[in-house]
């Protein structure tokens, strides 16, 4: 069991820290000091993909070990402990039946929080039969109940997203059972027959659909469709399915990935390499307008959607700028406004004193502040900078907005090309 400072300690240490504004770096945005605290670290393993729960009580993350084992972990702020979430299975049987034959232990990842109080979780785990199924952990105060199987198929089931649609908890996920990688939907709780009642939601031959994400309120979901030209387009579809009702939301040259909804469900942010196939930029769009580029040369999240701030007024992203890869927040202006102040996008940079940042996510706390979780290799003064760790910090949204300044339109400085 890995122990780390509590989120309560983070709250205490970061109180008021976002008010310290430093001089901006050369040709960069103003900086706001943020007291980041390491939440999770595992010797000789990478921690990645932090996902704060909607209530801010938990941070889910994945541990990647050198022996090809991925452990789905959760960190709880009151107990200051990290522990593993995994289904109750005979581990010896799992080791015998792993398809690769090289791994040891069960692999669980791709957690999606279930919007219950307290929150539950759905994740993808290998089942000891050579493929992956979905497993559900019922929400309790300690999230202590064992995960149980939701799906049973000879193909892989993965990439879940969960929302409350009316009185129903709805799960949409990716399955390989149709041969292409299509989206399926089912409700919680599952029946004894597991996913016999799953509804196929997409069915375009030769065009896999991936990365579904529900809108707040569950009325629709986004997904990425891989095209015959080797690119990825973002589609939107009502939650009740129906291929004819789905439509393209973003189609630029290149690929559009990691789409995320604003809290009101009216806008979508995503990453695209439309400008330069070796570089991903951050875009914003809505149902009525064309996508607008907000920031150039960003570090695209590994799995998570583009991260809106809890109030919907800003977007959190990682600037590609070795060795730190700083975390920035852009507050988009309204380009239709005649007032230059109202039309301008404003940017602020978080001085977290960490290096190689990535995968930032933010949720609201009960006291009005925001909790930021992200991955970094180390604090700047640490000597060992090999393994990725999970960090957390509280930030004052009013201080961030006060410090943000216009920097001109994207393209002011072309970033270095990357693989």
C-alpha cells in the first residue's frame, strides 16, 4: 500500500497560494504559484492518468509496472492511502490464462466514475479468459466493495463512460465483438445475464468508434470515429443511439482527439494536429460555429478528455515546453465582441515546481476552490526524475482569472515538432 499526503493536507498547504503572482517568463503568460503535493508514487513504476472523482474525495490513477501489469488505484484524501481496485478472481487462474503469457497479476485500467453519491466506478479488466470485460464497483463511503463483472464477451470491452440519464445509470463502452470496434450501451445495475441486453449504438463497417464521453446530464455522447483516410473525427450522438441521428461535430485535416464537454454541455474542446501533423493544438467549438484554435503546441492527454474548469469559463492544458511542460489555463474570449478586452483570450500559467507535467484534470471543491490533479516526473529539486508520479494542488479560481492576460492569437510562436 502506497501512502501519500492527504488532499486535506494539500488544501491546508495551498490555502492562499494561488495569490502569489510571479513575473511572466519571457514571451509567456503570467505565472501563479501553486503548492503542488505528491499524492502517489510507486517504486520502479509509472503512475499516470489521474481522474479526480466528481466530489473531489478520490483520485483514481493507474500504476504501470515493468512486468506489464496495470493496476487501477484510488487515493482517498481522508485516509491518505492509495489502494488497488480489482475484481475478486482467482489470481492463480488469471496468471495461467493471460493471453500474452508474459504478465503476472490482473490488469485493470480505464476507470470511469459513476455519478452516484458516493461515487462508484466502472473499469476495464482482463478476465482470466484471454480478453477484457467491464467491472463495476458500487459507490460506498470507502469504495470498499469488490468489483463485479458487467460484460462477458470473447472480444475486448473497454473505454467506458457513465452518466445518469433520467432515473437510469447508463454506460456506453467500446466492444470488439462486432469485429470493427463499435459502441454499445447498457444500464446499471446489470442483470444475471450480464450484457445480454446491451444495445449496439454504432455500426459503420471498417470504421472503429472509440473514446465515448457522455455530456453532462447524459442527453448525448461524443466519440471518435477512425476514417478510411487514417484520420479521426469527432461525432456526437443521442444517448438512445441510432446511427442516423449521429453527426460529425469536428472534422479538420488530420485527427481530432480527446474531446471534452463544458459543464453546461454546450461547448466541446478537443486536440487536433490539423495545423501540423507532428503537433497537437487545443480547439474549442459549439454546435453552431466552426472550431477555433485556442493554443498551439500542447501535450495531448494520454486518455483523458480536454479539461474545462469547473465553472466552464476556462480550459486547462499542458504547454509543450521542455523540461517543465507547464500547466496553463486559457479563458476564451468572445471573438464576436467589438470590445478588444472581451474578445481576447486570456492565459495564466501555474507554477507547480514540477517537471514533465501531463494529464491535468480539475474538479470543484465544496469551499469554492478547485482541486487540480496531474502527472509529473518529479519536483524541480528532486534528483530522481525517471518515474511518473501523481500530484495534487488546490487553486483559487478568482486569483487565476485576475492574473490571466491576453497574449495574442495562437501562432505567435511555433512550438518544436514532436513525434
